[in-house]
C-alpha cells in the first residue's frame, strides 16, 4: 500500500510540474526554459504587454492547446478568465 501511495503521489507531482511548464509556455510571452527558471518584467509597458498576451492566449486556448487545457463549461457558458492580484509590502 505504501508503494502504491508513493507512485500515486509521484504521478500527481509530475502532472503538476508538467502543467506548470505548459502554462508558462502558453501564457508568458517569450518564455523559454532556463536552468535558473527566472522570468521578470521591468517596465509598465512590459506588464501591460504580458497581461494582454495572457488574455489573448486564454481566448485562443481551444485553438492552440493540444493538451487537456480548456475552458470550464457551466451549462452553455464558458468560464471567464480570473486575474488574481496580490500586493506585497514591507512589514
């Protein structure tokens, strides 16, 4: 039972990591795999470009995705894109 649990947990971790990489390639403009895995934007214009790129990619998702990434259906309606915004301050 312990081996089965370990294998199941490994599959979940692998699925999460692979999907994280897929989402980075889908929604981060110009993203390339790197050893240090850093990605940053530096100007206000870059931020807006990134946001508009992510929105456009989301709208094109059914046409560009070959995996299991798609909109959630609620009846005849597709779910909207949700943007989470967090602010950090020194405390």
